[in-house]
């Protein structure tokens, strides 16, 4: 496994399905999967129940259908698929990049693509709506940033500045396109 990966690849905690109050933790490290549970009950026969723990290598987990079913029941099928992929050596490297680096990459996308990307995950939605991204977009779209624009951006946000400027420029862009279209017709 890649040595630059952090020791803990994934961690999630949760509670069992109602009426259970049991508490669970699932941890995937570079070399193993650790599943822990704590029995929570008011019933006297369970009060002395000690927490439990199962440790499996990635390979053993991929063959342990009983543990996979438990994880799917507690955390859901999507988590099981994700954990199985991690244990199988399939990583989502994009998710592991820093926000700063992702913002830099996103700033080169077309606006339509930024909108589509924002729909792929909570993390990308947050990044695509971030003021830092929209500041970069405004800087790349405008020749200069005036102190008034900065003050307004501080009050309203860079996304607001960009969208306001875009709306104000739209009629001008439309008339330029109409003129170009008219010139093309004359040439044909």
C-alpha cells in the first residue's frame, strides 16, 4: 500500500438500528480493518457486557461475509462498498487532495462544470460554493479589482460579485453576439 497514505484511511461511528442503542466504530487502517462495538442496554443481563473488537487484515475482511453483512446493516451498503474498495486497494485519490489544491484545480473549470461538480458530494458542494473559489474566479474574469469591489465582496461574498457582474454584462454580450450574427449573414 502506498506509503504516503495516512495510517487511518477511513473511520465512521454509528448506532445500531432501532430499537438497539448499541454503539459501533469502523476503522480502516493501511493494514487492517477494526470493528468495535459497545452494548448499551438497561436490561440487567447486558449491563456487564464488555466492549468487543474484531481485527481483520484487508484480505481476510474481503472473505468474511458475516462481518460484511454486519457492516452493511449498521452503516449501509454504500459504506460497505467504500470499505471493500479500500481493502481491495482502490482509493479515491481525489477525496484525499487538500481543499487548497482542489480549489486551485476547480478554478480552471468552466462554470457549468463547477455546477455539475458541486452535485457530486457534500465536500465538492462546499468547495464549489466557497468564497475562496469565487474570489479566484472573479480575479481571472476581471482585469482589475477595485477597493469598492473588495468591500462589496467582503459584505456580500465573491460569488455575489461575480454573478452580479455576469448579469450586468449579459445584455452587452447578447448585443455583441447579435452584431456578429448579422455580420456573418452579410458575408454569406
